[in-house]
C-alpha cells in the first residue's frame, strides 16, 4: 500500500442524541481510489462529513489522522487547507457571490495556489474547457438557480482548481443525465491523472467507476463497516445487492 494519507481509527460518531457510526476504521493511501457502498441510511454521508469535520456530528471515540497529523479536533476550514475536499450531496447556494469570485477567494487563501489574476483566469478557463463548461456560468451567483447537473460540474471545477490530496465524492453522480455524468467522469479522471490525489467515492452507480482503477471497496451497513475487498466486490454487490451484509450485521447485533 502507498503511504497512508487518511486513517480513520475506530471512530464512533453521531448527532447529540443519535449514534450513527460504530467503531469505523478505514485507511486510504496517497493517490489511491476507494469506493464506499451501502444501502440508504447506512451512514456513508455521515462518515464523509465526520472526516471533513462537520460540527453537526460528534466523534465520541476514536481518531482521524490525515497526512501524518491528528485532525480529530480540527475545524472544517483547517481540514480543507490540509487538503481534504468533500463534495456535498446538496451544495449550498450563496446569493450575491459570483462563482468566479468565490473560486478566486478560496484559492487565494491557499499559499500553494496563489497566483496573479491573469494566471487564475487562464487556469479556470483551461479547466472549464476540459469539462466543456460554458464560461458564462462563472459569472453567475454561486449555485443559485443552477440545475443539479450544473452544480455537479461546478464541483468538478472546484476539485480540479483546488487540487486536494483527498477528494470525498458523495453521490456526485446521482440523478445526472448522460451528458453531466460524462463531465463528472472526465473531471474525476483528470483529477486522478493531473492532480494524482486520492479518492473516496460514495456511489450506487457503477458506471462512474468504469474508467477508474479501484484499489479498495468498503461496505457500510447500519453504521458499521462490514466488508472490505478488491474492486471485484463492486460487481458482486451490483449483482447480489447488500442482503448478505445486512444479515451479517443482524447476527452481530443479536450476539451483542
Ligand atoms: N443531522 C442528522 N440528524 C439526525 N439524523 C441524522 C443526521 N444525519 C444523518 N442522520 C441519520 O443517520 C443515518 C445515516 O445517514 P446518512 O449518513 O445520510 O446515510 P447514507 O449516506 O448512507 O444514506 C440515517 O438514519 C439518517 O437519518
Ligand atoms: Mg448519503
């Protein structure tokens, strides 16, 4: 395995009154592609948010290390600066702020991305072209009135511009038409080839994975990681569903 980039160590977490994740451990090496699958409500998005440091969730035990640093108590902005990117299932709308200005201000906050206005325009233009993104989007208010597909394309633009070390993509591909799906696939591909970062992809859609080499697959059921395996586990789940894993957790719960 490559050098460990992300290490989730026996993490239990949830909201104030609801435990959601139970003793979750997972490691992602630098540059690796991991897939996280599981039925609806399993806790996949919660895990993404916990890795990102979303204050909605409290870690009651365990720890999270990233790039050699314990990040368990870092705020989301610090985790973002450290190189973690999370694509949200529902991106926020920020009225009054054009997408272009937003992108410019977040990249100016990062020493490694600081550049002249002219160089920034060139970089954004190049990525927008690569994603076949109409440049008029860039002048619109952040996510306001964008269609689901457009929001996802813009997330890909952010991903390629910010060059994080780890990108967690939470159902980035859900509900997309063929065209938007192709753009998202191209974005992920380009992130792998040009940025060389690691991926944790939460998905139900195996089409998005077709052109990626998946290093590891994790299965989550009822807040537990119940299985881990090679890329072939994805095909197995695609054919047979999650039933056998659900039985495993039911037995575990009975035994407790
Ligand atoms: N902020 C929250 N408040 C209350 N319950 C939550 C919250 N976030 C998640 N949950 C609950 O935790 C469980 C896991 O949710 P989620 O992580 O969204 O699952 P998945 O992404 O696998 O579909 C669900 O039962 C969900 O209702
Ligand atoms: Mg989810």
